[in-house]
């Protein structure tokens, strides 16, 4: 093939509508496959997987409305993510089949990221040309801090999907006239409302970002009215579950609004990280795009007044999105790298703007060709890594912690698996026992009290309260497995 045809073929692909919409999703799925069966539940994945398994096992209160982590009430997050993951986990067999559940919850996260990629392309295609939209979306899906969360049960992947979809529909509303503008404003509100059913409050930042963006538009009054409609619809979508659980669960409001929202914002009980944490995180992890992001972030406000209206509108949204998200997260005391994930579509647009507008013509053309060839290259690398991982030559994830199945095996050998108890502060450790053993440990004080002959699992990392210490004093220590001490309760 001649050099001219080598260049022309990728460029022709960028004229194909189906290629533009689907190629980023192909990249994501290709990156998802290698090592999907390896490792263990990352970050909070074991807790969220246990909540989903408890839903399928009928432990939830009110059917599908009152989340539980095994037998323990779980009020930390709304239930939508667990509802969405439930079909995948059901196919995998539920608790007691940890590998199947691990792959299932990862598959659910991959679906969320595919939805986010489609919404990202749709958003930028609405506001700018198809090549810019495609390159920005390819940058998004090839961002390590995005695709790596396809191997975790992360709420932030679904938040990314719904926030991006909400802003896409809001952009469609801004571009349309007549009734369809209001229809898209309502659709935006539905997407943001679904985001509120993933994490408390955070999805409302999409409305704030949209309002700031609309305030820079010509038709400011109608734009802000559409944002107000989207806000009202979002609250209506999220209200029924919040009202039901507030009326039926006594401790819900304190746990959900105070501990999981206010305390995280102020650092009470969660610690406070320095204000520069996220900038440091971007400097460490946002490669190879970091230099282009810095260039785009600096140049965008400067060149914005001198570009055409379409580019100016797109840059305004990207600047508002990046700025609001970084500002709020910086002020928020509890800082985690995954909280940045819903900001990355805007960062990808700024990177694309930098590569396509601030560099010489040869680099701009190379960016287009590279983006067009990316799906084939990523699929090829995926096939090689999958084969090497399956053969045991390459390990994508760290191996499983051996103590988890060992605890379950000891309980089975002693015929105590269905008689196991944990203390309330060890609910997340008990989630591992549930996932690997298939039976959720009961919780002291919530499900009653252990009887003689029952097992009590102590995962303490610090001194226990006196009432809990008294239970251990009544028990025979069968040994220590990892971080867990296994006791059998004896007669007082």
C-alpha cells in the first residue's frame, strides 16, 4: 500500500457515521477484556457487590427499595447502580461464586463507560464538527483513569454516564427550537435525576455547569429556563425513592445526608486532604495527555473571543465543566482519584482543542490519523495481552488475597458458615465472607445476638468497645486468618 493510501484510508473512515459512533466503544471493550478474570474486588467493589447480591437474595427492605449489605442496612448510596448491576450478577450466579460476580460487576461498569463514550461523542458532535467530537471521545476512552475503572464496581462510571448524557441533552435543547428544545430539557433532567440515584447530590453539578454555560449564550433567558426545567425534572425523578426510604428507615437521613454528604464535605470522620490533591493526581496519572491539557486549559480562555461562535460555545462548556468540577472537588474535604472521572469528557475536549488548534498542521493531521487507527491498534494489543494473560505470562492484576477463601473454608469445615456473626463496624469485611461463602454473616445488635456454638468473626484493627470485647471473652479462638480472628461462642 502506498503512503498516500495509508493516509487516505483512515481519513475516509472519519466520514463513516457508524465508525464515529461505535469505534470508541470498541476501544473500551477491547481494553476491558485482558485480565477481566484476574485479581480481586477493588476499592469499594466488594461492598457494592455484596449489596447487589443481597438484593438478589431477598435481604433488602421493601423488595428492591431498602439496600442491605448482606443482613446489615446500607444507607450510604442510592440503589440505582445496584439495580443496574443485578442482571449481570444474577447471570453470574450471585454470592458464593466470587469469580462470576467479579466479572459481572466489571461488565456492568464497562457498559456504563460505553454509555459515557456514546454520550460524549453525541455531546461534542452536537456542538462542533464530527472529527473534533471523535478525537475527543477517543482521548476519553484511552485515558487510563477512565478505562481502568471498567475493572471495578465504581459508582463514578455510572455518574460519568448520566452527567455526560444530561449535558448532551441540554446541548441538544440549546441547539433546537420549538417543542423539541423543551423535550430535550426534560430528557436532560431525567438523566441528571438518574445520576442522583447513583450518588447523593453530586449529579446536580451538571445543572450548575449547564447554567453557567447557558449564561454565556445569546439566548440566555431561555437557556436558564431550560436548566431550571431540567433541575425540576431531576428532583422529581429522584424524589420517590428518597421520600419512601426517609419515611420507612429511621436512621436513613442521618447516615445519608449527614455522614455520607456533609461529613465527607467537611472531613469529619474521613480526614482532609490538601487542596492541591487533584492537581497532583492529574500530574501523576493524566499521561500522555497532560501537556496538551495544560496547553488547552491555558489557551482556551485566551483564544475564545477570537474563534468562531461554534468553537466558542464548545470551549465555554468545556471550561465551565472542568472549572466547576475541579473547584467543588478541591473544596470537598474527602478526596479520591475516582471523583475526577466525571470531569474527563471536558478535559478530553480541551486536549483535542490543543492538539488540533495549537500545533502545526502536520501534528493536527497526525492526530486525526492516529485517532482513526486507534481502534485497530487497541484491538490488536488487547488480543495479545489477553492471550498472554490466559497463558499466565502476564498478570494484569495482583493475585487474590488468600485469606478470604480461607476464612470461608474454615467456617465450612467447622460447619459454622451459616452461624457466623460480625460486629457492626466490620460490615465491609463481612461482605467478603458473603461473596466467597454465599451466606451473609449476621450482625451483632442488628440481627440479634450470637448463641453458644455460633462463630464470631473479629476483623478489628483497633481496640473494640467493651460490649464487643465481652463477646470475644466468651469465645474460643480457633485461630487467626489474615486480619480475621475466628471465635466460637461458649456458654457464659
